[in-house]
C-alpha cells in the first residue's frame, strides 16, 4: 500500500509521498514553497480565509508516479476539514471512489453545505511532458487547513491455468505452462509479465529445482527423461509484472507420470456391410481419465464368432484410424476388435464390433496336376469356396475344356481326354456372395504311352451314315465334328449314325487305361433329301415327310425374343430391353400314305423329337398335332418348338 498526501495551508502547498512498504516518508519534487511559487500550477496566490478555499494542484507525472497513479485500480481520496453530508459519505467519479470525512469540525460549523465539491481528472498520454493529474477541491471556510490524501493499492499479479495439472508423459518433452493475470488498471496500459520462476520436485522430500524466465514467456520445457518415470512430480510458478511486483507462489500441483489405461469406443464401421475388395478405413475414439493420446493399437478379426482371432494390423502411432488394404478382411459375417496402448505402452481392453464383409475370396493355390491318365486330376487349396470354375487351354491359348460346379470339393478329374502336349489350367473359386476370386494358373506337360492308331470309314445312305470301324483296343468312341456321339467296343465293326445332317467329319478314338489315339478323319456330306422326324431317343425310327395333297407342304418358322418396352419421361419413343432367351417354333403340314407313319408321329406327341431336312436340323417338342384320314392318305399338321438337347455321350 502506498499513499500520496497533499496539504494546503495559508500561502503554502506541499506534497509528500508515504511508502508504507518501507515505512519512510518521501517528498516529491515540490517540498515546501510559497503560494506565489505555485502560479504555474494554478494555485491561488492569495488565500482569503474569510471565504471558501479553492485548492488546485497540478503535477508532472514522472515514470515512477505515472505507474503509481495511472496504473492503479483502487484509488481513494480522503478529504479532511471538508463538510460531508451524512447521507453522502462516499461516491464515485469516473470510476474512482471518493470518501469524505468531517475531520476536525462538526456539521454545525458548516451551515452552508451546498458548495462542497470534490472531483478528479486523469489524462495519461505517451509523452512525459504532457502527462498530468489534476485534483480540484472546494471547501467552506474552516479553522484547520484542508487535507487531501490519495491512497492506492498495488495490482499484484498471479499465475493461472497451470498445465499439466494431472498427467505428463515423461518419455517426451514436457511443457509447463501458465497464464499471467493482473487486474485491469483504471487507466493506462495493462500490466505485462516481465519474468517468472518455476520450481519442481519429485516429491515433497526431494531436492527443489528452479528455473527462471525473463520476459513474457509463459512456459518452460523439461526435456524427455528429466522427470521421474512411472511415478510423479510437483511443480509451481511465481510471476512478476512489469511494475516489478511479484505474485505469491502458486499452490503445488501434483502431476502423475503413470498414465491411466484407456478404452476404445465408437468403432466404425460397425453392424454394417463393407466392400472387402476396396481399401477400408477403420476409425475409433480413445479415452482415458488423463486425456492423454494413445501410442499404438492392435486390430484382430474372427470368422468363427470369437472362437479364434487373427491379427489384422498393429501400429505404434497416436492415430485413431487404420487403412486396411483390399482383401485384408475375411469375407462374411466377422467380428472385429480393437485395443489401444497408453503412453506407458499398456494395452486397454478389447472393444468388439460385428461387420459383414463382401469381397471376392483369395486366389486359390493349384497344388497338383496328376497326369497318370489322359484325364488329369487337378487339386487345389482355397478358402471361402462355395463353387469353382476350371478351364484348360492348349499350347495355342485356345480353351479346350471348362467346368463350373457348386460345392467345396478341391479336386476335379477332367471328363475330357487330353492328348499329349502342353496345357495350362486356370482356376477360380466363388464364395457365399457369388463373388469370384482372381484366377490361379498352372502349366503342365502330358506325355503318355498311346495305343495303336485305329481306322474309320464313312458311307452316306438315305437318312443316315454307316461307319466301318477298325479297332486297336477293346474300347473306342466315335467322334463327329469334335463331339463324342457313341461308345463302342471291338465287337462293333459297324455303326449307323441316324442323327447326321450336313457336313460330318468322323474320328474313331481308341482308348487304353491311360491314354487314347485317334484315327484319321473320315468326312462325308450327310444332307437328307427329304424331311424326316423321329423321336430323339430312337432316331433310327424316323418318318420321311415328302409332300402335301393338293398343295405345297407348309414349313413356316416363328422366332420370338424376350423384349420389354420401357416408356421413360423425356423420351418420345420407348426403350427396348431385349432378353437373352429366344423361342423358335416351326409349323408343319404334310400328307402321309402309310397308317404306320401316322401312328408313329402321334406317338411322338409331347416328346423330344429330331427334325431334319436339307437345310437344318432341330431338336424340339411336338405340340398341336391334328390330322385328317382320307381313303388312301392322311393330312396332318403340328408344331415343333426348339429345345436345348445334346447328343454328346460321356465315357471313362
């Protein structure tokens, strides 16, 4: 606390400064001067005690007094020997509190109390010469001289918001920070920090460490490894303002260097479907009681409901997210769990979520190609398999065999026999989402001992072809235009082909237990002269259709495609959606002479039939049969709808 005292006496004014901190009385530049000497300060040169006294005091403000007066918050003015109304013992002008005291006189000595005024004005500026403080005091006539006292209180700063206040990671640089705070002065510039001291210790019994700070910096940094590990420390701070006034030491703050164990929450994705064939970003939140950041994480997955877990990714980082490359997560309904490590490298509990991963399965591994016969066995290993697709290519890159099957079988024996040569097998598997893996491939070379070469000859007849067979093995097959149409033995010297039509190239393939050998091909043109129809299961019992009584035979064809017309807004015409299915029907009208032909055709109703004429061959089902018997012939009409039908036979 410091105090300015200005005393006014007849013909004299003096000012003095009382420093209660040092307990000494300090005089200002003006000590004791006559009233005449104070004209420049606007002091009335002659004071007439017979009337009210007006006292003016104007003083230059030095650097010290400028701070002392203009930058103090609590300023009070005490006036003695001045009449004060009992109801107005204190009041405030321009934010400064004024307190009046009756002093040496009583209210009866000042009957005229309307002339009492006290005011204060302060106008700080940047330059020293123009800075001043002015006080005006007006009192009644009094026996004793008026006395005014200015009392101000120093603004004592303090340190606030000290950090850290709970936890610090001693393995990294630790910043001890605070905020400098001082009350705002009534006028003048705000107080600033001019320095600080920081003290820290391991505990109340340990050696005290002190760090000094010059200027406005409000932090100090302790290098990693300075603080005790997995224990704790205490610290406090003292700040000094640019008035040279220091704060009290802050309370000791106890900080732990043992981090609390954190928890993972709000994992995303959770309970949703993701595309496993793209990069998946997994994110989560990390919390612990100290608010410290994590230092790492582990991610695991389970495809059996938590029975077993497989590591997915682990990383030392403060990130709360992980980018998983395509194919990392197992396809299907899986569990994903995550845990995080605190700054002491201690892992928290696992947090588990469920997600559905839709992705193609991993590429299978072709483990073996067993080539003991001309029908190799392909074996492989795979995961998530619910079906497979297998293809074999020759040395020219042409696909010569393919198969697709549903199931988890991991081997396949070719149903087609391969000749000696170089091949490549390609394999892909599909999972429960019908998503197919990329293809695995493996090359192999087939070198088997083949049987002797057989022979075959072909001869065209009306409606069929006869084949003369020259066997070299017990079992053989007949191949027409690359398709196996019959299996024969060495006892079969001849074979009649009742399904031939157009150009046909025949090969006799001799079979041994491990390999085969093909004959030279025999080619013929097996086009029929007249139309024929037969049950597909007994093509040799065909009926020849030649003419129609009184007019030409009817043979009309109708082809229908699946087509939908969509009318869309903004388009004048519809859009056609054309399907892949096609329906082909043939309407036929003929006349036959034999009763047996009518009966044979009637027996084919609602059965698969084989139709042949000079231009085409078609398997279908007969419907809409109608006929009229005449005396020596019969007219008949029917419709054939084409169906899928294969003449190929399988063989071992």
